[in-house]
C-alpha cells in the first residue's frame, strides 16, 4: 500500500491544550458536511464559525487558506495535505491570547481535510471553507 493511500491524521500544532480541541458534535457536523454533503449543517455551522472567528482572525488570514484551496482545480490529496503547514504557520505566528481561536480554526480545517476522500468530498470541503469566509465577513471580520 502506498503512503498516499493510507489515511493520514493531521495533528494539532504543538502547545494546543485539550480544552481547545473540537467537540464530538463539531467533528460529527464536519463529517456530515463533507461526506453526506449536508447543506443545512454546512450553513449553520459555517455561520457559527464565521461569527466566532470574526473577532480575532483577520479577513486576509482566513482568505489565505481559501485562496490556496481555490487554486486547486480538482481533488489532489497531496495538495490538500500541504495545507497543514500553511495553517501551522498561521497559528504559530499568533500571540498567546489569540492562539486558542487560531488553534480551533486549524482543527476545523484539519478535521475537514481528513474527511475528504474523493472529488465530491473536496467540492463540499471547498464550499464549507467558502461559507466560513463569507460568514466571517458578514459578521464584521476585521481587515
């Protein structure tokens, strides 16, 4: 079996505490969004996250991740996995008091990446991140 065909689990950046981990409900929602293409949960969860992130994550920081995803024309497991270092860099640059919100964003995106196994999953992954960015802006995400 090749290294690419094995399921890869992305790790949370060093220094993240258990209290900052995703809840079981959040993990289940992400799975339903990506694997079952559940648009209702996508809309509700993305709205919640966009509002949560709008206080501490700038529009350019969150758009940087979306831009990287939009450059992928189709599902490519290697390119998708390479989002992790980009996210880890963004989290690592943050001041201690903003670190938990960035850790949460990292964990949401990482969990979503782990659910993507084929093109249709990738499509809903992209839509999920787009919706988070849209709601982030709607809720007054800072520049």
